[in-house]
């Protein structure tokens, strides 16, 4: 066990004290289970205030569950889901979208993790042809798995294009707080107002202990979702502990303060390493991730001091993630460790 903060994942961070306290505050007495409690209702109301009064909100345990159940609820097994090659639903969810939805996931290679209508177009064929899976939904990630961020107008262009072809738009918002902080805009501007139909709204990577929300921004898609959630084993009896976390997360802009800070730490790290010889930053640093090509021979030594993950072993590209509890001292120590490997 170590107290040193690494740069492997924002999932590795602890729980923000305000969120931990909120869970403790509701840990008294009895209340009605399965979401019929005042704490869950309060959290849902806060979310509706941010995304639109008409939206439907369902809490689940994990980001994978939010993505998979949200997609499954609006597709049939003969449908296909279009996403970036780097998307979690393609790379990091162990085939769960295909297993539970029965759909075919169609991935698109991108330079920066972001889809465009031109990239989506390659999969738009075979409509009404029974030998071909039927495209049904476009899934985008905000911020992307490459640490880049869609601007509101980019999302709107994708949504307009998708809707023109009778497709829905899903957003994996595991790091949507970091995206909104970078864009200096509210959540609604990059979701409801931009034409997104379904959102997986995450807080675990930004200070929460656990819990995500499936938000139907297009509420006509929601009527049967409670059954999908139950069959998906995501209806928690003690839902108040998820609700309490979201309420704290959305109080006094805690989500924004955490996200701005983790973004700032990523910018600081990028600034400190950009002039080190033989290190090349490969993506725009817009959220809380830094992607860089690092000489292969120094990586194991760096990982001993500050753990992080390889991103692409063939190109020797690594991913460094910052969190709400990353400190400037963590960054400085890490950079000094890198410099020692170069005898700088």
C-alpha cells in the first residue's frame, strides 16, 4: 500500500471529503429502499435542473452498466452501434455491449478519439437490407478516451447528421465534468441543447465513490428502462447512498471545482514535460489526460515510482491521468523523476 499519487487513472483516487460526508449524513435511521427516498428524489431534481425538467434519470452502480443498459434499452439485437475505435464500449467493456444488447459494435479509426459525420458515413449502408445489421445509434465520449473534448457545435453537427439518418446519439459522459470545465460551459449546452438523446453521466472519476446516472434527454426513450435496470442487476436497494453523492457532487459546483483542478494538473504536467528531449505529447491536452511518446527503456523505472499505463506498446505511447487530489508536488516530483532518467 502506498500513499503516493500515481498517474494511472482518475479511478485510482479517493473520495472527496464532501461526498464522503454526504454519505455519512444519510447513514442514519431507515428510509424506503430502491430509490423511493427523499435523498434520491433530491439528487434527481438537481440533475433535472441542470439538463432539463423533462429528462428521466436512473441511477446505476458503474459506467459500464450506464453505457450498456442505456444502449440496450433503445436497440434491438439486429441493430449496430457506431463509435470511435478508442471508445470504452469498444475497447474497455469486455464485449458487454455486444453480449447484453446483441448489437454489432462498428468502430471507426480516429486521430483524436472524436467522430465526425464523414467518419460515421462509412457505416451508413445496408438500411432495410435483412442481411446487414441496421445502424441505430452513434455513441460519442465526452471527454474522449484520448483526453480531447468535443465543442458544442461539433456535437450538434453529429446529432443533426445522426437524426437525419434516423439514428440516436448516446454520450459516454464518464468525464463530462472535465469537458464542461475545459469548455467553460454548463452540462446542458453539450448534451440536451446539442441534440444528445441518452447520456451516461459519471462522477466516479471526479470525486465520487461509485454511482453513475443514465439520463434520457429524449424522454420518449425512457418508459421501459426501469425493467432493463432491474434485469441488468443495477437496481440498488440502498439508492440513497448514490443520491447523496450526486447531491453533494452538484452542490456549490463541487463537480466543476474538482474538474477544473484535475484539468489544471494535466496542463501543468504537459507544460513541464513538453521540452524534455525524446518526449512527444501526442494529443491536445484538453481534459485531465496527457498522452506522450516516451523512450521504452525508461518506462519501467518511471512506473516503479509513479505508476501509469502504457497506451500503445508499438509506438511507446503512455497515458498520464490526473485527478481532483493530484497535487502540484506530485507533478513536480514525477517530472524530476523523468528528468533523472535523462540525466537532466
